[in-house]
C-alpha cells in the first residue's frame, strides 16, 4: 500500500485545481484580467489623472495608473473572485465534503490562498507587460516593498472574501462582493489616491484596505518609499477579518 500524500503535496494539488477553476471561469477571468486591462488603458488615454501628474505625483499617466490597477487586480482576485467561488462551493456542499477529506480545513484554506497568489502573479505579469509597453517605468528601489504590499493586500482581501462567503447566502455573496468592488474601485483609494479625495472622505479611505494598498503601491513604485501606515492598516484588516472568518465561517 502506497503512503498517503504529504500535506504539502495535497495543498499543491488543491491549489492547482483552484487556480485552474478561477482561470476557466468566464466571470472571474473578466474580473482578473479584462477589467483591470480596460481600466489601465482608460486611465492612460483619458485626462482623469492629469491633475495628479501636474501636481508632481508622478511623471506620466501610466506611472500613476499602474500601481492602482495592480491593487485593483489584488482586490478582484482575492475578494470578489475568491468570495464568489467560495460562496457557491459552500452552497453546493463542496466545502463540507473537502473539509472531511485528508486535505482538511487547513489544507483547503491554504490551497485557496496559494491559488490567489498564483493568479495574482499572472495578473502582475500581464498588467506589467502591457504597462511597460505603454511606457511604465517604476522606481526599482520600491519594487520589493510593492510586492510585499501586494501579498499582504491579497491576504486582507482573501480574509474579507472568505468572511462574506462563509456568513451569507451565495446569491448575497455575489451581490455584496460585486457591489463593493464597484464602490471601492470608484472611490476607495484604489485608482484615485486618498489624498486627492475630499478631506473627511480621504481620512476614511486611508484606513480601508483598498486605500491602504493603492497608496502603498503608489508610494513604492513612484518614489521608492515604504508606507508603514498602510502596512499596519493591511495587517489589521487581515487579522480582524481572518479571526472573524474563523469564528463565523459556515462550511455548509
């Protein structure tokens, strides 16, 4: 009799399955690749960001737009995409079944998290390639900080996605995640920096995971700076949402 697969191998197999499921799903593929690409091109060909260019926040539309679009990718994959997929897996009993297999709950969650990172890496590659073709030139010194913030942002949004998916009905998960995606993409500091918003709104947006991630990526890629406040905000959201999800998540 052959020995059972190790936990690492089980997680890797589950991660591969989750990744391919996300990429084969038309709606999630639109959220992951198509909408961020459209947002990038739209921000480059329209004057929406010109006031920021003139104020010295960056030397071109593409340099300002790309960090925000990468933050949008993290939110799309980790929050909206993972939330919807997990919600419907829960509805059809997939989660309850998998949680009783040798994979276990820990392995299932680890597989989902690894799938988010894999899809996010693909998004960064695609968006980064298109942005470079359009003239994007990030500050090299800020790239390590940007990658760290992307991973932490993905963790925060994954925790939030699992919290929503595990506590409300799948139909409500679909509505909530899509609505929040629109609201946060439009005015949550993802594309438009929090500092460019009205005073009271800016203060709120800075402590949202969307605003913190967007500002952190812009600081890193435009000036090579490390935004410690954004790090605390993202770590806080990850911890609180993660604890809430572990407390109230329903597997069936």
